[in-house]
């Protein structure tokens, strides 16, 4: 019988909490320490994480020296998908706040996603994605956010700014002309679609299966910047 085996615990900077990496048979699972037992992510179901990068990266892949930003490394599947759908001259910047998550991807998790951290196009920034957004106006062709469980599914209150009017405005300013913002969420949220439109985006809500073509569906907003 499969059981959860705790492999490591990684403190969340300036938060007081921690993430826990578990082995579960042939798969890995990340949970919040002391949480309700729910999984933040696992290596078996990552279809929506793949799509989070595939959809926007296909839109910008033809641009010379395309540059994209991923908020949250997770288990590396979004990064791997971005690299797969971008050209050889592209750069993929990943902002990850928890050092332990990067170490897990260099260690036990790496093989599951194809070791995307070894790709020369990958740049890891050990800081909050909010800081990267505000520091680089018109720095990116696409931005992919997989932070927490989405606008209405927050487990960390500090993440709420990204989904606010101010956070979405910062995303718009960080995008180049006709840039694309993709936002992952565990559930749909019409109010967030309205927020995207008010922030200057043409937004589409896409439903994607978490695994294969059945079971749980997740939501991805694909929002194209309307003005320069």
C-alpha cells in the first residue's frame, strides 16, 4: 500500500510557514505544513500547469529573443512546457520565493519534469515575482502566474496583491506591446475576469483538465495586453 513519506521541509521566507515534500509511491506531492492535508501540487497531475505555459508561449514564440516570466517554480512542469514551446534564443525567468523548492527541482523532482533547470535558457530569480514585475517595465513578452491556488483560493494572504487591481496593473506595465498574461487557478472566478478587463487586457477564461482528458478541471485566464 502506498503511503506518504516526508522527504523534506522548506521554510517560506518572511511567512513563518513551510512547504513539505512527500514521496507517494512513484510520485511526489507538495503540501503546506500544518495545513488541512490538501495537496498544493503533485507530479501525477500537471496538465493545467503544462497548458499555463503552452498557450501564451505559442503566441509569442515567433518574436525575436522572446523573454517570459514564470511566477512560481512549483514542480517545474510549467517551466518545462515554456522551454518546449519557445525558440533557442528565448529566455525564461522563473521567480521563486522558497529556496527549498529550487533545491527539490535540482534533486528528486528534476527528472519528473525533464530537468528544465539545466536548460541554458532558464534564469532563476530567488525573489517574490511581485518585485520582478515592478522592476522590469516592458521586460517580458509573456507572464505566467501560478501563485497559490488562484484569486479566490489563497492559502497565503500575502499573495493577494498579485490578483488585485494594483498587481494586474503591474503585470500590464511589465509586458511588452501585445504581451500575454496567463493566470492559473483551481477554480473559475467571473470577478477576476472583470478585473483583467479593467486592467487593460482582453481576457479569455480557459478550462483545462488537471490530468489527461477527464476528472478535475482548472481555470487559466489568457489575457492579451491591449495597449502599449
